[in-house]
């Protein structure tokens, strides 16, 4: 979603919430004020949690810790007569620091670790609060000092109510802002495909930690509001039940959507109150709803409603989406790589997996302004070489140099930012996001922002035959469009070297021709383009120099016509009659006479 | 034994195979040749039930097997030796061989005779029987994969690129063994890039290019046909 | 000292049993089961039901619990995991959190919130070993765990089904190529994993009361154990579980009993800082 659309959605939600939310206050309905206030506090936390779970894909099982630490810090500081503003700063600052610490130690490893570590730390903190009774009142809890500003009390449900409504509005806009920012787009890239995001220059760890810390801000603010509302807190506010409640709210409402977070908070808070007759069956219903939300494959209530809406629309219009979409003509533009012109030199690279020597001392140089084909039979090591160059594997030996910069041993995102971009054999996309959503984060990683970034992204789309597709959801695009979008994404990084892993796979003749035109444009713009391809007619018609890999080393290099007639290459593909001879002379002449 | 008619395989929007027909008779050795990306692996995976069949018919022992579970197809007498060999590295060599007897073995059945037969074909496997399979070299792993295929007592064995990633000397040895195996009662369907080796052992050959069968015929005819290189290099 | 060690090893054994069940299911499906802890609870309640309603002897009630959980494990696979087998890790994890709620809700409806006691088959007595007084039930926990761990190792190494399980865990597609009915094998894996949870539940119940919260806390410490040992490794789960149990018991009695849980979870933080892949590092360079 673009920033404007995001903010517009936040504004709609804000209006609805303020209108409905003010009613209990206007009617002075005490019961609903009470429920409304706690629902509102939770809503702020869930909106923040959506940035963590929904947008970044991080399952925190201890998010209530930030909520609780916020509430306690606020209460303790206020008890010590610290000025309100400072107390709020402390109440938000401490959880954020905590989030930073947790992020740094757990996000380096697997997702499960993060979930368990967040849970563990939440339990440790609850333990500390429970036992530190001199300050926190221990298991018995503590009362929250009254907050009065200009003789107006902000304590208790009705006192805190306006404050809560205001905070929700701020939270909505803050969410819309973060989600439509460069950081938000990077976070979604990480969520959808960590490896792909890394290859596109996204610093995964930094992005995840940032989003986690922002989520903590929301939770801490919600904690302060909660403390004000209840005027009394005990360690149960940090209980894992509360964390799971947040997850349930988000999943039921619809993870990844702001409206989903809001709706989930309302439904899960109100349902137990309104459905009192089901009594203690509530937990079962609750669990079943969570499971159904996942099993149905939809994104909660919001996703379900969205599907219904789409179906009604399709009934009316009978359009089968964009299946008939054809590629637009490519627009002329130049792709100016960043920085100086450099060769990419791979020297003596070796890599083995278990007992298999996948690369056995590979030397190859890719020159700027040259289309270079990397071919070889199955298992010859092409993909491994690309993965070594782009940092997905570290080489066992050897060097990869871009000019004077050594790339080996660096992280994929660093290599991408250093000027080596790639596409993947299998297009990695997220169906519900638009084409623009896929390209923008890459453009932004070069430092462009706002309108400039958007213009650049649109121009890249135009230059890759994707004009007019910017706002289409990727899930409905034909295959060829996706392959070209991959290239647009890679080009957004303004690379010096572009590695294309089987770009023509699955393309029709016409589509590959368009692809060829784009690649030739890159050649004119002095990029070094490396094409790994199975489609021989395509690649041999395109490249001016060819490197052939066989069994992990370079077995031939030269112009396409030389390569096709090279007996060593023919042998690598067609096999040798008998193992002793390196290329049967009779055989190769046979083939040659035919050319 | 195997009849394939008008087979089409698609992955999402990408068509991997189009209107492919082929046949393997009892005891026959058939090779499917083609460069990588030609659709050879998709063909084998469709036959053994791992890849969905978008259109067409696949019959095994005169019964349609489209839509059947792969493990049931294997149990009815079709071994699949996958691309990259599919060795279970954490298990020992012997355990790998033993598990492959799942299709026929009942409680109390002895597998010694079958083991003996595989060991005589591949003496190296006997030497390394108690080692973890991950410690095998590429060639030994391929031997194990073939040995495993034989342990199932199949009527037909599918082999997906047995030459993959092996040194030429080893490739020759592998195909020597396949020749020996083919001489027994077993039908073989070998998918290969290494045409020279495959042509040596095959009775009949199909050549795939870009998902279509572009040539077929007895091995002796295809061997001398200049169109072979064209199918690989497209020139 | 001996007393503490026995208590620590006994608690660690419980964690290890839970961790092993959790890891076995993870290895078979690549997905975590956050409802595994509530399976421990269900196991304890199932035994409680058998002793009170059926008036079965305690050992029979154990058997009932294990069988019931075996069936529950299979149902979990059939109706939660199998439909979600192509879903991402997160989705499955969250669905099992929902499942945990269902388990707990059902127990609440049937048994209510009051804690109940489940007796031990060896009674509440203690024996004296070298001057230290040691509870007989704790020794039973250690004994049962030891027998299970050893027979499990033998099972995996020497039976066809055991080898099939390992093959399926390593590579499901290859297992199918060998003609193994992986669906059934995974079903048995779930039955076994859930059965282990039941054993942990009935062993733990006499030490603590049977409450709705019995299992979840145990599960998280068990997962901590599995991570400490190196997630995915079965020996790692055993050793890690024991380490967490010992740390908890020694920390609680020597330093502060109020911070009992902090010792267990604290180990996780230390391990993540010092040796993020655990003690028995599980090596696997993922191929793209």
C-alpha cells in the first residue's frame, strides 16, 4: 500500500473508533466504559504487535512483558514522584531497551529460539517483579498513583478513556507510517523470504530488531494506559496468557492488516463479555477460532471479508483477473550503476558439501559491458558458484573480488549493496503484495525516498515491460511478469554486476525476446551481466562470452560458436564414449561436419 | 510395462512437459536423453507419482497409476532412483538397503539373499555396510542408490541421471553395472544427459528438448543421428 | 547433596521426556507443537480420570493415559498437522497454540479448576541411600525415564519401524521412494510423542498437583532443554533437559527458591549468548 493509502486507511479507522468509542462516554455507560478502556489499551498493543508478527513474521511469545514492564515502570516512577512526562519516557524506554537486548541475542538464530527466548525473558521478568516486593508490591501488586493534569483526573476507566482514544489514533497513524516506510517494506520482505530479502540488500537482523523495538513502544504505551485504567496492577499483567491473547487478537482479526489488529482486539475483548452464556466453554471456542483462522488459510476476519468482497465483485464483473495480461513494450532508459566500473574476479574458488566437491578451483572474470553466459551440465556447480559469489555460501578457499573489494565471507545483503545483485531460479514473491510493493524496498535501499523512490520504481517497471502493473497483486500476474519483476527488483539496487539465474525458464519465444532486449540494454549501460541458463538457443544468441563449468571447474571458455563446437563441451553434455579418452576425435569431427 | 500417453506436467504457470508419449516394455532398457531443463526429471517424477499430471495417461502393468500415491506405485513394483541419489546420510549403508525392502518384506522374511546380490554387484557396499551413508563418495553413493532400487525387487527401475556429478571413470563403471542389471529380467528407464553412456546400454532412446519429445528410435539409429547435438545446443 | 541431585535428575528426566517428544514430532514434520505441554496435562488428567471414575489401579491408569494420548496424538496429526503440511512454520506454531487452548478448555469443562492429587504407584515413602533420604517416587521417575530412553535408542537402531521413522525424519520424499508409507509412519510418530507426554504427565503429577497449568510451563522448560542441548538432536534433548532440571533444583535450593524459574530460563539466555547452536551442535548447511 502506498503511504497515502495507508494513512487514509488509518484515518478511516480512527474516525470509526472515535465515533463508536465516544458513545459509552457520552451515554455515561459505566460498564461499557470499563470494557472499552481495557479493549482500547489492548488495541494499542495489538496494533504494535502487528508490526512484529504481522509485518515482520516474528512470533514473540512474551510480548506482554513489554506491556507489563511499561505499566510497572510507569507506576513505580510515579510512586517515586518522578514527573509524569519523565515517567512515560522511562516506561517506554526500558521496554525498548529490553527489546533491543532480546533481539540481538535471539534473532541471530532460528525463529523457534526467538519465540522461546521471548517467553523465557517474560517469565524471568515476571519472576523478578513478583519477588521484588519492596518496589513492586510483589504478588499482591501495587496501586497506580493518580494522574491529574490541570485538575482533570486521568485515572480510572472514565478518566483514562479520552487518553486511550487519543493514543489509539496516534497508534493507528504511527502504524500506517511505519508500515508504509522503507523499514516496513523491508520488514515484509524479510517476513516473506528471508534469503531473498538478504540477496536484495536488506539487512535482516537490523530490520527485525527495529520492528521488534517499535512493537515494544506500542506495548509499553498500552501498559501505561492499562495501569491508569485499572489503578492497580499485579504480576499477572505479564503472564503468558496475556501474550497469547495478543496473538489470538491478531490472528483472529487478520495478521498483517491494521484493520485486522483493530477488529481482533475488539472481538476477542468483547466476545467473552457478550457471550457469557457459553461460560467456561470460552477457552475451547477461543482455541477453535484460532485454529480455524489458520486452517481456513485466510487472514482472519479481515481476510475472510476481503475474499467475500472479491467474490461478489467477480460475480458482477466476470473478470478472471489479469490472466490475459500481456507484456508492455519496454521503455528506453538507462540503468546507471552506482560507483566506479569494476570487474568481478572469481579466483581459485573451492566449495564442498559433505564429500562432494561442488566447486574445485574456479577462476572466471566478468567484465563491465559484457553479457557473460555461465553454462554447464546438471550438477556442474553453476548454482553453487552463484551462491558463493552472492554470499549465500562462504567459499572453502579462493577469493571473489569486485575491483579492490573482497566479497568472500561477507553477508548476502552486504554483497548486494556492494553492487552485485541477483535473481533467483524460482521467483520468490508474496502473492498479496503489489508489484510496486516488491520493487520499492529495493529502490529505497539505495537511499531514494518518497516520491523520488516511487518514480524510480515506476520507471524500472516501464523499462522491464511491466508498465501499468504497479498496483496489481503479484498473485494474479502471469509467470513472465514475475520473472521480469525479479529483474526490476535486482536493477533497483543499481548493481555493477547482475547475476540472472535461469531468467528465461518458462518464457515463450516472444517473452524471451523481450528479455533479451532488456539484457542488451544493460550491456550498453556497462553492467556486467551473467546469465545462467539451460535454454541454449537463448543464451548462446545473447552472450558474447561463455564459460562452461563441468564437475566444479571451468572446462571451456570462449565465444558461443567456439563453445558449441568445442569437443570438451560436447563431451561434457553428451558424455564420453569411454572414460579414458578426453573427447573421441572421430566423434567430434562427425558433429563438426554438421554445423 | 509402462505406457505414457500425451503427458503434460505443469508447475504453476510453467509447463515442464508437453504431450510426451513413451513406452517401456518388459525387460527393455529405455533411455531418455536431453540437456538439463529439458524436462527429464519431471517425466520420471510424474511416472512415479511425485509430480502432478496435468493431462495425459500413465499406465503401469496395464493399470492407470495417475493420481496414485508414490509409495504405493513403488510398492507395486517400480523403483525410483532419484536425481542426486537421495541417500539417507544419517542411516548406515545397510539400513538404507534394508529399508528399500519395504514393498515386499513381511515379518520374518530374510533379506540376506537380496543383500548378497547387491553386494556382489557392488563389493564396496559390503565393505562399508555399517558406515553412515553420508561418508560415501559420490560414486559409492550412486551404487548405493542403485542397490537400494534393486532391493525393492522391482519389475522396472527408473534412474534419474545416474552420471550426475561423477568423474568419467566412475560414470563408465556405473553404466557397466546398469548394463549387467539390464541383462537380467528387469526393465530400466534411464533419464540421462550423458548421451554416449546411455546409448551404450539402452535398447531404445527418446530425446527430450524443452519439454517435448524431438526424436525417438532404436539406440543404434539415434547414436549416429546429427540431430542429437541440435537437441542439446539448439544450433 | 545427593538428595538435590536426585531431585534435579528426576525433574530433568521429566523435561527430557517432554523435550524428546517435542523434538521427535519436530523432526518428523518440521513443525513445532506448542500443544505438546497441554498433552502432558491431558495425560495426567486421563490417569486421574482412570483412577477415580474407573477406579483402576494406578499402573493401569498410566496405561490408559498413554493409550489415550497416543490416539490424541494421531488425531492431532490428522486434523491439524496434515491439513497444514504445506503451511509455513509460523502458521503451524500458532495453530498449535490454539489447540493448546482447546485441550485446556476441555479439561476445564470436564474437571473444573480445582487441583487434584494423583498418587504414585510406589507411594509417598522415601528410602535412605548413604545417609540421604530420597523420595521413592523420584527414583521411579529416573528409572522409568532411563528405561524409556534406552529402549527408544534400541528401537530406533534395531527395528524396521524405528529405521523407517529415522528415514522419514531425514527425508520424507526419499522415504516414499523406498515404498515407506510415510503418512502412517508420521502418525505413529505423533502417537509415540504424545505417549511420551502422557508418561511425563503421570510421572510429574504425584510431585505436583494435577492442574490445568501443569504442562505448559514444563513444555517451555523442556524446549529450553532441547535448545541447550542443540535443537533437533535427541541426545541433546536428553542432556539439555537434565541440565535444566539440575539448574532449577540446585539454583532454587542453594541460591533462592523464589527465582526457581529464572534459573531454567536464564540458562537459555546464557547458551544463546555463548553457544547459539547448543551443546550438541546440529550441523546442517542448508542448500538453496
